[in-house]
C-alpha cells in the first residue's frame, strides 16, 4: 500500500473545484477511461490570459483526484504563460509528494493543462510527435525519451509510474526497455 501525505489525503477526501465549470472557455482532456485514469480540466480565462477559475472531472485513484484538485488551486490567478511552465513535479511538490508509482497522475494534470491552454489559444493538437509505443495509454517514444532524461528514470517500472506506458497490456515493455537502454548508453 502507498503512503499518502496529509495534503494528498485532504485533496482526495475534500477535492477543490470538482465538477464541470460553467462558463469555461478552455477545456483539456488527458488519459483514457478504457485503461484507467482520465482527467477533464476546465478553465475560465479572462483578461490578459489570466486564469480566473478552474475545475476538473477525474476518473481515477486518490492520487488522480488529489493531483487534479491541487492543479486547479495552483493555477487560479496565473496567466496562461505562467501556467504553461508548471511541471508534474510542481503538482507533486504542492501535495508534499506522491508515491513514485503514482507520479503519472501529476503528469496527467500537466498534460490536460497544456491541452486546455492550446484549446483557449485555438491551437489544434492534431497528433502527438513521435511514434506511438504504448497503445493503451497513447504514449510516444519522444514522451518516454523526455521523461527518462528529465526525471532520471532507469527502469520500465519508472516509466510506467511516470507515464503509465507499459501499465496496460504490456506489449510495449520490450520497446520501452530498448528506449531506456539506448538513452542510458548514449546519454
């Protein structure tokens, strides 16, 4: 069983900003109901691209709900440019940490935020760059490479904890291992 911080427990048991946001003018979705966690993030963006309000609907575990709740609290009052710089580690830090097996929940929040910002700005995200490695969770080789380099990941379990890649059917495990090996040997 995982150890959750008091802040994770608080945001799970008493989530802030849960539900659809009336008057939202930006929406971002990430995850998959078919395979596990999914997040729909709603933003109300006002003058100077300032986030006036935010809410979420999440399907997932305690860490998914807590990360989504924390994200909405963090971004209120920020400009889109400021919010765009948030990392999944910022979300985890706000919650005083997440178990390594649950870091993908903070990544889900970061990705939904990026999509909501793109939605507000009228940028259509047609296709993710890179080659799809994990079909279950729609994770590309470039996402895995970035996560390994940025977060010092060394094993397929590490990648699964951050991106959920490999956490479904498992058919992509060999490809993930190959990517990690290539990154670690070539730098």
